[in-house]
């Protein structure tokens, strides 16, 4: 029996050991240049999309509402993944290795990601609540509707062809955003900046830049302040999660799950409007 078990174990091979840390050394210049490229691309895509939608209900104001601002992230995601893939391949690595994907460990990583969904998002939501209370006091609930939820509304007069584009573009955004942002900020960003200025300052700097990216999606200056603080907190907690895990992939899955929950309205509301079942009213 022992001989049979030994031969089966030999055939199965060793159990994969999760890699620890980013697979390559990254210079601070390289990491900050990548983050700068992403921020510039996000801003440029937002402006170009607004100009393209001028004259339609979707382009009535700038910044665009949450659904269209999300779609504006797609070019930045694709560009960043392409740049990182080329850089990693040139240095003998890959996106898969940089993400810390372990063969056969997807189910375990998915379970671990559920914990990080809570660890990252509870402080994020607390930061939003605190900012609303500090800025608006007893009017905080009404302010949340005005500055956070109304920004995601799809105007009822949006033409069907624009609704279709919104629904379809949400899917590639969902597939690319989590790996792109985690690789840029918690992969390249933290790996390059922390050895330069230390973990506390490095984590704070990268997280503030992550918050600045998301402030671009706010529908007002007030919303931008709330987004900036809340997403900076998200960045700090994600950096903590990556340090505890020693790799990005479980955090990418957690990020993906959160994005999926947030993207459901972006897919369902236009789809229902196209079907004539319901149309998202302006809040």
C-alpha cells in the first residue's frame, strides 16, 4: 500500500508553493512612470469620451456619469496590461507570474478573496460615511444620494444604441480592471516605491495616487474629495492585504468581486431599458 501511495504522489508531483512577492525588482522611476501613464490615459479617455458623447444625454455634463466614466477606464486598462506584458516578457517574466497565479489553487484563492473583500471594503465604506458626516452632518444621507448614487444614473432619454454600448463595454472593463489596477499600483507601484522611501511613505504615496485616479470619476468637486479619501483608504488596505498574502492574485479576485457587484447596474439597467422593461431614471 505504501509503495502504491508513494508512486501516486510521485506521479502527482509536488504541491505548488505560492510565490512570495513581485517576481522582479522595479525601479521607482519605472513604477511612478507607469502610474503617471495610467493617470494621464484615464484623464485623456474621460475627455475624449465626453467629446464623443457631446450632444447626447450621456454627454450632458463633465465629468461623465459613473457608467460612462467606468467605460473610459477600459483604454487605460488595455494600455497598462500591454505595457506591463511587454516589460515583463522582456525581462523573462509574465503577467501570470506577476499576478502570483498558482495552478490548482483558484478555489482556495477565491475563498481567501472573500475575506479581503470585507477587510478592504469595510474601511472604505467607513471612510465614505465619515467624510459625509464631516462635510454634511445630519444631511449626510441626502448628500450620499446626490454625490454618490446620482452620479451612476443612466439618463432615461439615452438612445438605445448608447445603452447597448454601455452594457457591452462593461464586460471587458470588468475582466481587465482588477488585474490592471492591482498590477500597476500594488505590483509595480509598491515594489518600486517602498525600497526607495520606506513602507509607510511608499504605501501612502501609491495609495494617494490610486485615490487621485478615482477622484476623476466624481460628478462634482465635493464628490471628488470623498472619492479621493475613500479610495486612498482602499489603496492602503489593499496594500496591507497584498503584504499579508505575499502575492496579488487573491486581491485581484477580491477587487474583481467588488467591481462585479458595482457593475451589475451598469449592465442590467441598460439591458432592461433596451428590453422596454425598465429605464434608469435620473435620481
